[in-house]
C-alpha cells in the first residue's frame, strides 16, 4: 500500500521478520533487506534474520525488552520520516507479522501525515509458527471454530480499566493465543476459570519459537500459575484443539518403559542380590 500525493523519493517498508527462523522469512522480505539503505528493527528480530541485510545497509536496533526502551516511539517515527525524505529505502523490521501487536498503526499515522510512501509486507506471526512446531492446528472442525489473539501485557499489569473482556475470551470452542504472557500466568488462570473456562483445558507455553533453543511446557489452565514464566520471549496457546498434542506430550514425558523392563527379572529368572 502506498500513500497518495507523496512528494519524497524515499519509501518505508514495514516488514514482518517472522518468528526468528530465517527460512520462514518471505522472499519479498529477504529481497528488501538486501536492498535497504536503512533497517530499523525490533529487539526480538533474530540475529540470523538481520545477517541477511546488505553489506552497505545500516542496521539500527530500535526495540525494547520487558518495557525497557532504547529509543522512544517518536524518535523511531522521526528516523523513518527523515531517512525517506533523504531518498532512502527504509525497512522497519518487526518480529512476526507487523500487524499483530506490532504498534503498526502508530507508525502508519506518522508516515501518512508526513506524506511518506510506505508498504506493508506481512510475515509469519509467532502463533502460526508455534502451532506448526508442535504439530497442531489452531482450528479444529469439532473443537475450535475460532482463534482469539490477546496481548498478555494486559493481564494484571495495568489495572481493571485495561483488563480484557474475560467472558469473551473464556470460550470452550476457541483457541486462545496470548502474546507476551509475561509473569501474569496465575492471574490469567484465575480470570479464565472465573469466566467459565474449564480448569482442565489444555495449555502450552512455548519459548523462543522456531529457534534451536525452542522449548515448550505443557500444562492446563488450572495449573498455569505453576509454570516458570522466566523463559522469554514466549507465547501461550490454550484450547481443546491442543488436546491430542497434549496427550502425546504427556506420554513422551513418561519414563522409558523399556529401560524399566531391563531392570526387572525375566520370566523364570531369579536375581540374587549381592
């Protein structure tokens, strides 16, 4: 999408970097990274993706982690606008998909007001990559007719005014995806159960999605508060569409039955303790 009546030669591309694995980057995003004069990236964009930038490309980290900002949103907006006015091709690189909890609208407003040409390049959002890595579908004809995305930054962090509508979230026929769940898992568990979601509903917390360090922690809604939430970045999936994978994970976590059998005497065999 381009802004009309642009009067500057430069352009800003708001690009989804995907969940981290460079092989999940779109061909268009790869090409733009190689051709860009300037890349302004979020903190969660992986080093492997950033390594695809052109040799002469200037790469600047403008992200934040755990609320700690390296630069303000106003300064990011100014960098994009100033570079485009100088005729530069700017890639504003965002983790996952730029339109999913990526503060995209705030930056679009600035670009439109400054009459800067821009284009949005979608990326694979972390929810899809997480589900794929677990071998599950976010939807199921019998168990999950819809998917609900919510930001965990709202879970108990900002007070009741910013609380989500828990009754609309706690739907048995939906898969709930909580981006950036943070340390609010116990609060999230209490609120969902109070709104009617069954405590035994399957849930899984996935950290560092699509990276070699990916790890997942299976649980239920009722036991969410018992998880260690220190592993970041992470995403939380909840819902009955996960049931089969949850059962398989539970079986995989059992002790190796063959190794137990090896410790037992065979039929008609007696072992004398020494």
